[in-house]
């Protein structure tokens, strides 16, 4: 979606260029006459882009929250919004049915279900014609369970019944959507759904990589000279990976900031890994997800059992629509330790290799040199 603020500034600048008498005289009437139509075209295009962004935002809000649809909204958008509302009504009915088949207080997150549906089906032909039951089944599994009941004769008997269990990992949901619905999903679809979810549920943009992680234990932002000497002693001599570990360790205690990364000694998780690699002449992308994609696309992945110092470890702590939903990256330091810029600690730390169930990928870009 285009940024209306930026577009407005461009448009104002263009209009100013046309109306400024001194500017027109300064550049000459001939040039001004030649350029004027192009400036007007820019103003028109920018206005259209701004309108598109506004209509997209309005469509999301109206689809989720209802309300009167303004006559200023193009007829095409009006029809799509109305059809999406009908789809949401049917989805809510189906969600209520499936929730009735759940136990232990489980239920589907209706906003997430609808956010993904909106991302995949808005602007397609008749979203309300999608098989709602099949779609909802992408979010659950069904288990056979037994329970004891009293029959009509007053005897205790066991009966078998089905229980719906919500799927708690979005990658599995998206795999089901492709398999059950035949609907291919892109990382852009996932990112859009995540953005819609946060804006509808919390009224804020979706968090980017590194935000909002839970507290992790077994960490330190300082290390004794003896511990550092032992760490370096254990590193393989002459290996690129060993140099990367040493470089990453020089950033220990540096403050965490996504907004200011690269300014002074500020860093975030992916800037730390990118910076460490670039110091020895290896160029990797600037975000954790794209670093993971880079490793996969270039056959630079390894297994956890084969990790060596300097390898990259990738985590997925929450869905974000990026490659493999990767949200965090760190440098493996050997001996079950990792160096990473931790949001929750606010700085670069050296700690145990944490959250094994959230580790989704391991890469070795340091063999490129």
C-alpha cells in the first residue's frame, strides 16, 4: 500500500513547481511548457495511488467492522466489501460450529481466520462462494476420543466421538490451505494477513523482526578474560567461521535497536550477523528472513547436529509472513552457545542455544569465501 503522506508531499511539490512564477522564469518558458504535462501526470498518478491506498484501508475496516459504505468508494470496491462481509458472516457461523466441537477451553482465533481469508480472497470472484467448511477445516485437526456415558438402561458405556483441535502453527495452516483449498499462498499473502490481523485486533501495525519476544534465560552481556580465552581456544584455527564468532563477540553488550541499527554501536539481530560476515568480505542480506532465504537458495543449509562456529541459527517465534516465518537470527559460537542481538535483553548477548523447538533453519554462508 502506498504511503498517502509521501504521495501528498510529492503532489504538493509538483503543484508548487507549476505555480511558482520565479521558478518558471528561471528554468525558461520552453522547458516549463515541456515539463508541465509530465508534472500534471505525476500529480494525477499520485492522486490515484493515494486513493487506492485509502480505499484498501477503508475496505479492510468496513469488511471487519461494518458501517455505511461511502458513495465515494468505487462501485467495484463496494461490491467486494459487501461480498467479503457476507463471507465473514458465513465464516463466523462455521467457526461457532467448530468451536462447539472443541474441549479444554480451546477455540479458533476468528480474527486470524478472517484476516487470512481476506488476504487470499479479497478482489477474487465471489469470495462468498468459497467452501467455508473446507476453509475452516484448514485450521483444525480432528481427534477421536472416548468418554463414559449412561445409556437408556442406566448402564455405563463408552462412546467414541470427534473433537476439533485448533492448529497452533500458521505454516501448517497455510500448507492445509494449499492442499485442501488448492489455493497457493505467497509470503506476501502471509505478510498481508499478519498486517491485517494486528491492525484489526490491536489497532497497531504488525511488529517486525525481533519485537515482542518472551524472556530467555541463561545469558550474559559480559564474559571474563578466562572464559573468552577458552572460547577462542576452542575455535578451529584459520576458519572463516571462527573469525565471524570473534567479530560478533566484539559487539557484546552493544545496545539493541531496529530503528537505529548501524548508527554508532546500535544493532539488531540481522544487522549483527550481516555486519560480522561483511567484515570478512561475505555479503548476506539485511534481514533475518532474507538471510534464511539466501541460505536455502544457495544450498548453504546444514543440520543442527553439524553446526560449527560461525554458522547462522534461525528462529520462528511468531508468524510474520516472511520466509519460513523467520523472526530471529544469531551466530553459533560452538559448545551449545550463541551470540545474538536480543530484543528482550536490549543488547548483544552470549548465551545457551535457546528455544530448540523454535529453531527452523541453520545456515553456513561462511563457506562462500
